[in-house]
C-alpha cells in the first residue's frame, strides 16, 4: 500500500502523520501522477498550522514531479509514462495523486524531477514578482529578504540575469556567503540589523525600487523604510509570524509607495498564465539558475522537513521522496 501524509489537526510538525493511501482512478480531465519528488514550501507550514485551510483529506503539499500513471476521460496531449511536474494544487504529500490535467507540465529531458519539484512553485513566485508585481529591468535595484533561502536564492539569481542590482538580507555570516555566491551585490547581515540605514548607505540615500518580504512579523513595516519614493513593497509570507495591522500612513502619502500582497496560488490558478509561466521557469531551471535541492527527506519524514524549514537550518529548496 502506498503512503501519504495527513495533518491530523492544526498544530506543529508532529501533526504530520503517515497514512495508507490507495491509488485513485482519475476522473474526467484528470491524470494520476506517481511522484518521484515533492516540493516542501512555507505554504505547507501555513496549511499545517491552520492559517490556510486544507481540503477535507488533510493532505498538504502544492507541487511535485513524477510519471503519468493513468489518464482520465478526455485528457489529450499527455501519455502514460510521461515525465511531468506541477505546482499550485494542494495534495502533494502522497505517493500518488489525482491532478487536473492542465496542471501537468511536460518536463524537458534536461530538467530532473527533483529540481522541478523543488523549484517550480518558487520559480512561479519569482516569475510573478519580477514580471507582474514589479517588471524588473536592467538597472532596477531590489531588496531580497532571506537571500540564502530557497526563494531568496532563486530571486537573486533570476534578478541578476535581468540586469538588476540585488541587496540581500540574511541572519548569519555563513548565509551571507551563500547569498553572495547566488550573486547578491550587497548583503546586510543580522536579524536585528537596521535595514533602512544600511540600504540608504548602499543606495546613496535613494532607497530600492522593489523590496520583497517573506519574513513578515514586525519586519514588514521596517521594509517600507528601505524603498524609494514611489517604490514597491511585496509581502509574500510571514515566516516570522503574523503581520501586525499596517497603517495606511506607512504606505503613503509621504512614501507614495505601492504595496502588493500577491499570491502564487492565485497566479498559478490562471489557466492562460500558468503554462507560459511554468515553461519560463523550466527554461530557467535548465539554464542552471536553480541548484540543489538543498535537502532530501523520505515522505515519512515530512515532520522533520517542516521542523528544519521553520528553524531556518535549510539552505536552498527541500524535497520529499516517496
């Protein structure tokens, strides 16, 4: 019998429990995929804690890669045995799963399943941020928090390919070296660093064009102090905890800032956007912009993967192997 991971009740990593998981027949317009690798993301933590609700089966995870094992009625353009990846659909922490066929993106021969599973959702997030939230171009100046993490690493590398200058923030000197290796032009070290003061020095008092915050907590307000007038702040997560209420005065009129709270789940749900964006991500992966994965766990060890992610001990992207 195959296995899956279920959230027994909202709470800590210990609430992730292995269960028996029979392979289900795909319905019309669906496929069944047998996972070779499953991505681990902070949204999985938010599902586990109850911040975002899970479907009734309680299986978290929103991306994976593997082999098409069965086709439902009306599915065209895919074949049994084909290698595919997907992102943005909850229910990945399982050996097999049913999936809407339009979500399955054929994998090029030069993209391994583990890289696709580790980076597709993060890549879609980067694509959303750098093309829709704030179109980055040569000369753009970005602030990337947690620049040594999975998303921060990919953001930095992709932004550098677009000709941007990247200022990264990290929590330790060791992670500063990782951020620099990813291409960050400048790195601010320390969880209690005065980001606004350091950024002001690095930008000759101007501030950055675009700041991306996945830390949350009270750090979002501090991020507004780092942008130029009419600059953009994107809030994409809250790894440090809930974000306190944000006064509209923090956004403007003095700063005249643009504030975005974009969702990669909403972005990947756009059927006209998703295949083009996913194709761009896979091309970037094939070109070497993504490395790793940083850590690999057995599916049954999902609780440890979550604990490591929340503790900040992981570097890059992590995967589960069924």
